C-alpha cells in the first residue's frame, strides 16, 4: 500500500497585514495626504506668502477628508463598505436605477 503524504496547511483567514494600526495598505493614502499637506503648507506659506492660519486651514481640509474617509469608511469595515454606502446614499440602496413608488 502506498504511504500517505502529509502536508501542513494553514486554516487561518488571509490578512493583508497591519501598519501603523491601519489594515492593509490604508497607511499609504494617509501618509501621502500628510506629505501633501506639509508640501502645500510650505508652498502656501513661503511662495505665496499666505498667513499661517490661512495656510493651515487650506491644507487641513483635504487632509481631514482623506483621514475621515480612511477612519470612517475603510478601517475595520468589510471590503466595499464605502462604495456600498455611497451607492445607498446616491441611489436609494436598490439594484435598479428606477424610482420605486
């Protein structure tokens, strides 16, 4: 009789990992937004001579939007949660484009 082959298996769920407390690659948009905010603040402050408060407020808006998207709609949520939520808000949550009376 032929000998049985023994192989090790891993029954765990696949994970994209974690970095800086964020799942998968969610740290990339956050890091890019922070670097972009620093560059924008520097350009507004030194090239266009805007005030510190004006520069800070102008770069804080896109940074807050990116961080809000990551923390409210992506982090610890199922895949596609943000797209499903926006589709629900814009289309009423059904699968048709027609209005239901």
